[in-house]
C-alpha cells in the first residue's frame, strides 16, 4: 500500500463537498443546516491544510526541519481558526 495520493483530486473533492454541504445547509436550515455549514467551513479550511501537510512531510523527509516545523505551526493555526469559526458560527 502506497501513501502517495493525488493531491489535486483530494483538494477538488474537499472543495466540491464544501460547496454541496453549504448549499444543502442553506436549503435545509435549522440545526442540521448549521452543522452542514460548519462542515463546509471545515472542508474549505482543510483544502490548504492538506497541501501544507504534504509540504511538511516532504520537508521532514528532506531533513529540512525548520520549514517542517513552520508548516506544522501553520497547520495548528488553520485548525485553531476552524475551531474558532465553528464555535462562533
């Protein structure tokens, strides 16, 4: 089993699923709509997060720990902003 994956396909799926979740969330409304809106926000934030994670792994494999550490800090910032947005929403 290979850990390699098509990054463009993963990001495309995240963006399409975010759009669908947001659309259905607006149509449905209520608590379910709110949950779908939060899922859309999380999917949109995950798209660049996946790319940064892939870069972090590549930098760690190349033993460039300065950039790997900086990218991990950026991932933590993305996660915290998604959590803050989800709680505020």
